[in-house]
């Protein structure tokens, strides 16, 4: 298994570094002619410091959608950047969100998994959306730090060091945000609406700026993947897990190939997912009910007074019909809001899958098909290598764009 190979490599690396430190200590003694006791103390200090130092495994999660022309460059540039930063322990979790490109994206992911031992590709059986695809990657990641980025080179690997430097200051989550966005006017307007919606519904801090480029710690991942509903909104999950969050400005690059996969319908579906993390819409309907009830009482009093003052005043049929249509529409709106909550509760109890994994591809397991939707930190997901012709029975276990 891939985790076993990581353990062996880690053991070899630790042994090699320990040997180098021992030789260095004795070299210092010979060069400086230090007493034996001082050399032993320095050698002991080297060993203790190394044993306390923990090698951090970085998991880079990339949801892929029609990205056959860009994903290899993203992986190779990110790998080179992590090596340059002195962070050689990493893995890539590439999630194909059922790309409608005749298998071109999945083919490229297979090629990457065959070329690099640190790449694991996950093929979803149906399109689940960017946030659910990231959730799939989070379930399979093993890192101490988990990084999410896009597949189109807009979240550029050259900006990764800003996020890693910031999280080393003790934050649980670090977002990269774009002072100058390269999105279309339509996407920027959608981001603005999302910013306002999240602030109102879940109390997002005013100075917190977000994007689909972020780094989180492992304990955040462990709590986030306990969420089982298919209506995933990663920003909502992060905000209800911790408020020790920072954001750093980074450069937003132009998309190299193609265009955004987000349509108006998908953006509306994504933004509506935030309803699952707040009861503000229900409270708003209550407040509106109070407001219009008081308004109708005041209106009735005004009509009575005016009729008493001027008995010849004629009551208008058009105004009555307008009032009826207005309040009927308002009632239907709030009934729809309540119905949306009830519908999501029903689908949650019905165990609608958050995502369905069709294949897991790496150098250590050529193909593993499972039907699973979620995972908890107490039950780690394990995928055993199987023959391509082997039939896998369904597991019924109850288990992350752009956020802005």
C-alpha cells in the first residue's frame, strides 16, 4: 500500500539524517578540539531535536473537471514548488468529477498515477460538484496539512508559499484571496452575492476573504468529513469548526485553457447550500410575518378611520387584488423555504450519497471500485487492491472553486 511505502521512506530518511548529524558532531569535535563531554552534549541535543521534529505530510487535493490539458502541469509545478520550499513529503489526491470529455481527464489522471508514486487518482461515478469532489479527496487524504487548489492554473503553485508561511504562525485555516480577480464579470458578481449571503447567514467575519485556494490542519479535516449531507458548502463547514482563520493576498492568474465550468444554475445551487448551515431564513420568515401582520392591522385602522371621516370614500378593487397577490406570493415564498429545509432533511435521512467513488487509481492499487459516501475520523477508509474483474459489494457506511 502507498501508506506503507511512505513509512519505509520516512524510516530510511530519519536513519540517514541521524547518521549525518552524528558525523557532523564528531567533525565539530575534531575541528574545534572540544572536550568529550561537550561533544556528547551537542550530539545528544542533535538527536533530541531531530526526534522532536515531525516531518509534515502535505496532501494536495485537486478536483478535476475537463482538465486533461492542464492537470499535469499543475501537479508537476506544485511538486517542484514543494521541493523548493524544503517540504519533500507530499501526496496528490486528484478527483475526476465525472468529466464529460470522453474520458480524456481520467486518462490523464491514470497516466499521472502511473508516472508518480505520490499521485492517487479518484474517479467519481457521477458529477457531484466541486465541493463534494473536494470532500471525496479529504476522505482519502492522509496529510497533516491539506491543501486545496484548482486544476486550471489560476490558483498557481508559485503562490503556495504564502499560505504555508501563514499557517506556520499557528492558524488552523489559511485562505488565499485575490485583490485582483481574473474571473468574468458574471463570476465576480456571483462572488459578491456569496460574500453577502455567507456574512448574513453564518456570521462570516467582515475582514475574512476566501477562495478555493486554502490550507487546513488535519483536525479540521477530521471534523469536516463527518458531514454526511450532499449539500456541501466548505466555507460553512470550516466556519463551524474553527474561527482561528487567516487569509493572505495572492496573485490570481489567467485561465490557460477553456472556461469555467460554473453555470448560473450551478452557482445558484452552490450558494443555496449555505442554507444547510443556518436557520436565519426561517427566522426571517417569522420576522416578516410579524412585520406584515402589524402593517395590515395599521392599514385596516387607517381604512376604518378614513371611512368614518369620509363615508362616500370608495374602496378600490385593484388595490385589494394587488395586496392579495403580494401576500400570497410572500406566503408561497416562505412555504418554499420551509419545504427546502424539510426536503433536505428527508434526503439526509434517505442517505443520498455525497459522492460515489468508482475507482481509486495509484501505483499500488490499479483499480478499486467501491460504493461509499462518507467516512469518519474513527473509521479510516481503506481500499484494498482488487482484480479488474472482481465484483465489489456495496458498503453502506455513513460517512473540502470557488467559495467566493
